[in-house]
C-alpha cells in the first residue's frame, strides 16, 4: 500500500468518523495511530512516534499566546465592552439606510480587534444587535445574517486566534500575520457594509423596511462625552495590544498577557467581576485552551503520520508530474478548504491542510504570509456554510426566539458568505494587500 493510498484512506476515515459523531481531535489521533501502524507494521513504533508528537507539539513558549488571548477575549466579553461598542456605533450609523446593520459590522470590527474569537462575537451580538434590528423592522433572517457575517471578522482582524494557529503551524511570525490581516479585514468589513446598503436598497423583502423611530433608544440619546467614555476601554486595549506588538514593545505572548490584565481591570472597575465570575472565566479559558491545544496535538500526530508515509513528497512528485501550475494548486487548496468547512471547524481545517500543502507551496517559493491570509479567509467561509457552520449554530444557541430556525440563519448568512468569496478573490489577485509593512 503506497503512502498516497494510506493518505486518501486516512482522509476518508477521518471524515466518516466525524460524521458518526466522533470529536475531531479524537478522530485525527485515531486515524494517525492506525496510519503509522500500517506504514511501520510495528505497534511500538506507532505508540512511540505519536507520544513524541504529543510531547513536542505544544512545548514551545510561543504556544503561551493561545491561552492568554483566549483569557483576554473572555474578560472583554464579561466587561460588556461589546455592548458599549455597539451603542456608540449605533448612534453614529443609525440614520443611514441599513444603519443598524452597518453599526453591527462596525462594532464587530472594533470588537474583533480586542478579542480575536469569532464565536464570542457571534454570541454577544446575537443578544445585542438581533433584537434591536428586529425591533426597528428588519426581518429576522437579515438580522441574524448580519450578525453571522460580521462575527467572522474576529478570525481575520488581529489579534486573531486563527492567525496565531496558522503562524504556529507554518512556523512564520505571529506579528507578521497580525500585520497582514489588518487590510484584508478592513476590506471585508467594507464589503459587508456595501452589501448591507445594497440589500436594503434593492431587496427590501429580504431585509425588511426599518422604521425610523420605533421608540427612543440609548443610541439616539448618546452624547459625545458619554460615547467617548464607552469606547475608551476598547480603544485603549487596541493601542496596548496591537500597538505594543507592532511597536516592538511586546512579543505576541506578552501582549496577550498585558491585554488580559487590562481587560480584567476594566471588568473590575465596571463591577462585572465577582470572585465566582473570576473563577468561571479561568475555567472557561482553560476549557477553550485545552480544546485548541488538543486539536494542535492531534494535528501534529496526523502531520507525523503523513511524514512517515512520505505523503508530502509523493504528493509533490505527483503534482510535478502533472505539470500543474501554482494557480491550479492554489485553486485546489481553496476548494478543499471550502469543502472541509462543511464538516470541520476552522482550526481543524488549518491543522489538517496546511502541513499537507506547505511543502508544495515552499516548492513554488510562495509567500507563506499571503498563503496564511488566503487560508484564514477560506476557512472563515466554513463558519457560515451548512451543515456545520459553527457561527450559525452559536447564534442559534444564543437566540431566545423559537420562531427563528437554523435554516433562517443559514439563508441570512448566505449573502455574507458570497461577500467573503469576493474578499478571498481580491486577496488572491492582489497579494500586496497582505504584505504591506
């Protein structure tokens, strides 16, 4: 049995196990173990190799960046900073056509710059923005679609956990990935805003026709000084975390620690942090971090299995024999990401595909920072596509409205998934957008 045959069987087996309900990390580990055994024919070799993979995969100091940014994101959520950002954005944009949707995108853009976790954005803005948009006359489908679409900005705009994961897997600079994500993230946010304006103008049946004044809200009464007070913690966090990284004051790991500490202080000052909540935040951070790191460990095992089977070199040889151009390979890569997005979460897609295609991209001397942004954008689309669509499931779980179905959420998110395809094409056609600075 050749390495490519083992690789193909492992991919089919992994997809099958996931569809049967097995956790992604467990499926990866099990497939890796069996794959190494098939190649070596020795049970002891399988156990030893995968044990070393588990030990070495997260032993680096750089992996400390994961729990620290997760902790910062949870403190930010607990401090209600997302709600404050939405109130300010609402006051600025509500007067425009589709203004509430634009306000949601703007608030998510700022919120993404201090959390880096799309799931947190989806959960928070479902509770904040969806009821407000429906109250003003927007349809439920459009309201949840705006939240689903804009929540994915957290994966692209730094500091993003997904950018960190890619940087660790591809062994590139986290700071360089953060820099590369800024402009594409702003382009995607702009596309979302233009989409909202176009939908409200030309497809009023889909979006609903918002009423101008269904009742005074906090956003309408907001004064400049009050708005400045509300937005100040978010701006300060962005300056400290991203300014510290870009200015060379902090490493990404140190910036995560500084951001988590400041977010904790904000939550304390706002009276949102009791001893019980503090313990719950630490526990939640531990659970999320363990889940991410377990995925990284299992993906490292899978990568070792691919290496032992000689799959990367065989795949490169096969591609060279086909005389496929770089653009053909990149197209296959993107299509695979979109396909896997229907069954896997974004982190898992990166951990499975990147080690497989990295040698091929290196053979073409492709810029791995640019490839990283393409990767993140491609996997982000999976957050909005069925049957998995994690962002859509999070929104469904956060809603208190039984009249809004999962089907409504996926339909509402579809235009935003298409806008993400446009952003992906822009980044592919104009690599310089990711290489500024």
